[in-house]
C-alpha cells in the first residue's frame, strides 16, 4: 500500500510504499466523527501485449482534488500523486489479472486529535489495491431498479458531485429497501417532477426516440447532484465522435420515461461507472408498477458496442491517449 502523511506544521512527508496493514488512528480523528474523508476508484488493465494501462487517471486525480477541497482537506499535486500510484502498481504488477483488472482505491482522510468541527490539522492520503472481476452477474437480463421519490441521494448545494464516503453510507437503507422489494439497486430521483439522477452508484443513460422524433442518447447534466463519472464522460465523447445520433445532457423525468415506454420509444437504458463500466437496465419498479425496459445489448446493439470500444481502449487493442502505460522495470 501507499501512504503519504500531511500536517499543518510540516506539510507533506515523503511517500511510503509498504506492506498492506492496518491504520493506527486517534479515537478523536475527524474522519471518524465528521466524515472528513474522500476517495477515488480507478483500474489497471493488463493488455495482450503484457502492458499495464490506467484509464484516464488524471480525471480521477482532478476529481479527488475537487472532493478534497469541499472537505477542507489539503491540496496535493495530482501529477505527483499519479506517479506514486504508478510506482505502486508497478511493484504489485503480478496481481493484475489478465481476465479482469486491478482496482485502485485512493483514500484521503482527516487525522489528528480533535473533537471540534473544523479543518483537520493532519491528514493521510493512502492507496490500496484489490483484484476485481465482473460487478454484476445478470447483465443479459438487465439490472432491476427501485425508484421511490421519498428517498434522495443528493440535493442542490450539497456534495452529490463529490466522491465522499457520506454520500454512500447514507444510501444503504434505501438500497436494502430496494433489495427487500426484489430489486438490485436504487434509481435515485430528485425534485417534485421525479428527475432521474443516478442508478445505485452509477450514472444513467437513456437511448430513445425523443419527443421530437430524434434518436437520442441522453444523460442527466452535471448540475451539482450528479457525480462527474469518468466512464460517463468517456461515453459522451465516444458517441459524439460517432456522429450517428443526437447525444445530449438533459433533465429526464419518470413521467417522460413512462410515457416513452408506453409509446415504445425507449431502445435501451443503462448505468455506467468504473466498477460496472456499462450495465443494461432491465426493469424499474415505480409507484407500484413494474416497468420493463428493452435491453438492446442482448441483440448486440448500443450498450455492447460502447462496452467493446471502451474495453479495446483499456486493454490496448485500440491505441488511445485515454490510457497511461505503467512502465515496468
């Protein structure tokens, strides 16, 4: 694991790569009491050429800086931190599976000893790694979502666009309510018009024939309650480059979705994220009704095409400046 300590009096200490082990924290450290912590998630991929690649890692570094700023954690040099991560991955390269990927979890916590709600006087930036495979096991059937307007993941002026632990911990009760209702994840809604925001921990995309009769790929805009996903951004850029249909960031409501489903204008709906990459949505439980969503990926349509093109980039089959090669000694 990688650890880098910071203190208000001494600044940043030298990075340290050491064997994985437990952390020693003061019982009054602010990350435990007030949630002064942020984290990131990215992956290392091993290509057929045996090269290890990171997928758009600077986007993760910059997002972590934005999250840290909101938590009043100290600034750091994103390029220097990325070099530390690359060195850690190089050392642990034998753990990168050929059939999967090695997940990288940078975490930034306030440490020190203070029961006051204030900017931390000490902090710890650390990175751990783990092997991962497929995130969901039912991709052919599509993900089942539970949409209940009484629960909200994020709100305007809040921290929904930051990767903070508190955003995830407070979502668990709704998640297990969804599981009890026979669904796998929550479709998070917002506002009186039941705007679609995210699915579980994923960004959401809708591929449909819109109200103007246009074939459109749409996803909610980054208005402060949506996490600016790396996969989300990549899908938008990739599909816009195709130039085959309209690609927009726009508000989508459950009323619009229900109406489009009744008129058979919905072609596919899917979630995106680092863990799942692209995950088709099969049905949504909303206001006592089970809404069936077409899964075009079964017929090798849009979602499988997006997933293939992203994987080809991640594993080096398609050359791209989206990947950063980890040099191996």
